[in-house]
C-alpha cells in the first residue's frame, strides 16, 4: 500500500503544480502530486509546447517560401499535415515524460486520479479524497494542499465548440487535415498564434475581435503594427466585430458577423473559438471552505494564500495572467513561503512578461503607454525600428520595433513593448531590468553585443532620452 500521508500535496501536475512539487521536495518536504490526466498539464500537452512546435513548422515553411531572397532556390515545397501534427505530439510527449522523470528523480509520489478537498483530520491535517484512474479510491492527508487545477477554454452561447467544425485549442492542435479557410474568434495570444500558423500554411484566415483592436492587452502601437503585418500576409482582421451565430453545414460553418453596423455572413471550413478561459474550480471540494471564487477563479493574496488554513492556489486557477511562467513562479514562492524560507518576494504582476509567438512575434512587460498615462505618470518613451538594426537586416527580418517607457521623474523602467523577429527571447532582458529595478542610467551603461537584435533594446532606451545612435 502506497504512503497516504504527506507534508504537502499538490492537486494538478501542470507547470504550476509540478514545479511547486519539485521545490517542495528540494526543501525536504514529503511531497505528492495528484494528476487526473497528463503530467505537464495544459502547457506541455495542449498549450505552450505543442503550439510552439507547430509554429516552428510554419516559420520554417514561411522561410522556405522566401528562399529566393536568401539566394536559395527550393522547388516543389509542400507539406504533410499528419507529419506536422505528429512532430508536435512527439515534442509534447517527450516533455510530459520528462516531467514524470523529474518526479521520480525528486522522489515525489504521483497519484493518477481526481482529487478534492475532503475536510480535516482531528490533528488538523487536510484530507483529500482521490478517485484513482484505476477506479479505486484513496484518502490522502497532508499538512498543506496546493490547488493547481488550471483552466479550460471558455464557451460562449451559440458559439460552442463541437470538436469537429468548431474547434477549441485542443482540436486546432491535432487537425486530421488543415482547413482551407478558417475563422478565428478572439484575438488574444491563443487565437492569434493559431491564425498565424494556419495563414502561413496557406489557409484563408479571418480573425474576429469584439474589442476595437487585436491583441488587446498589448500596447496600442503594437496592436496596430501587428494588424498591418497580418493584413499584408493576407489575413482578414475584423475588429469591434461580434459573431452572433454559427450555422453548421456538413463540412463547413457559416458565421453571422456584425461589424460597423453591418451584418455579414461568411462561410469557412472550420472555426476556432479562442474567447478566453475559465478556472477549474468545480468539484474540488471548495464548498464549506473559506476559499473564495470570483469570476471562475480562486482569489489569492500575492503569496498564493486562499484564506482557508493550509490551502493555497497557484497558476491559471488563481487568475490572470494565464501564463505558464506565472504558474511556475507562484508554485516556487508559495512553497518557499510555507517552508519559511527567508527573503521570499511576493508576486509582482507587472514584472511578468507576456509573449505571443505569431509572425512577427510580440512580447511585452509592464505598463503600456496608455496605461502609464492613465495613471497620471509623466513618461519618456523611446522607440527603435528593426530597419535600423544590422542583425535584423542580415536575418531578413526588417519589420518591427521596440518601445521602452520610463518614468520621467525617477527613470524607473515602467514597461517595454516589442514586435518583430525573436522578441519573445529579447523580452527577458527587460524582465531582469524590471526585477532589479534598474533605471535608464544602468540600461544606457550596459554593453550590448554586436551584431544582435538586443542592440535595439539599448537603442530604444537611448531614444527615450534623445540619444539614439543608429537612426
Ligand atoms: C493553446 C495554448 C497555448 C499556450 N501558450 C502559452 C505560451 O506560449 N506561454 C505561456 O506561458 N502560456 C501559454 N499557455 C497557457 C499555459 O498553458 C497555462 O498558463 C499553464 O498551463 C497553467 O499552468 P497550471 O499549472 O496553472 O495549469 P494546467 O497546465 O492547466 O494544469 C492543471 C492540471 O491539473 C489537472 N487537474 C485539474 N483538476 C484536477 C483534479 N481535481 N485532480 C487532479 N488533477 C486535476 C489537469 O488535468 C491539469 O493537468 C497556453 C495555453 C493554451 C491553451
């Protein structure tokens, strides 16, 4: 009989849960994870990783189609949808198995099953009722429980996904064949990444966004630049547009869309609904506890505490931003707080970078220009275009810009916003700068290697103070 009593149990083996488990084991806690499906959660199995594998394919395909501009001639370029999907699944499986290996290495017990809170023992330990996947049941106990149950796709009335013609991100990732025409509802990171992938692979893509711009959480200039870039690639973008109905045919869908006071119908092979996510808060035993749920998410303080003694929450189930690195960071900090590690810092949401891996890529951190102004801050803004950077030209990637925003009074780095090649890798420079609370002075005094795209970050900082060199 396996051990049933632990120092800490984590419900959910996604990036929040498995990272929390590793840190707990490192700190000497007897640790268990309960996972109902795949170790690695949405991120490794149905999110970050398989989408990036698909997007790598479309990136390479896009480059091959422009081979001539690199002095290469490539004939008869074609693709095999089945093999593209197979590669993406192989990458996802490799990483999910890697997480299982990490659990073994760290001596973490993994229970395959569904867990819910089930009160406390006389001694105060939390009880978890677990319905194991082999149909047996077990009650586990632990001093502390972390809820890391993640989130799922939001469904809107009349736009519900059916897995065949109207896809959620899951079906969009494993299509039996690629659609020739596609409507993407919602222009957040998930919707835009699929729109970018399928457009590059040749589909006629229409993106429909209810707000007045795409990638609505990004800086307005980035949204506008992205819209122009996507339209140049042949995507149709409808903003301030509402899809009110989806009429399903045998192998197509007719969508009713209202934009600018006009209603039109468009018929497409497939629809992807990417209209947000809801937290997995049901059936986890929250009834009768002090855990509060707001807008389908568990309310936590900046340490992951829920208000119910010894019950914590992290990651997507604990609210936005719905990002794997936020989940992992929360996992580490809550465990360190529980263990009484000294010098643990609470979560600072404005220091969490966000990335969208479309072509061109988008990355940002901190306040947008509009948000900084709305806060009444006096700001200095610097912008540098990719066209002014040697490495960007050499790569054949002259499209994009980097924008940096400082507090004019203190020199505090308030935000950075980028669009263009590899910006999802560059943003980390600003993440470190923000965490270290650097000002413009340190960033200006930093030596950036040449030739790199990162030089544009330096130039953008210099531009904020009228000192840019290469434009
Ligand atoms: C298409 C797509 C692309 C994405 N791309 C990115 C990206 O590029 N970068 C990024 O940072 N984020 C990305 N995300 C978001 C990212 O996947 C999530 O932020 C991340 O997975 C959240 O981690 P988590 O541990 O909170 O939850 P999850 O990864 O959702 O894991 C929760 C786990 O809990 C399990 N579970 C739930 N309830 C129970 C229960 N009662 N008992 C046992 N187990 C349970 C689930 O099976 C699941 O495995 C993407 C998401 C999608 C959908």
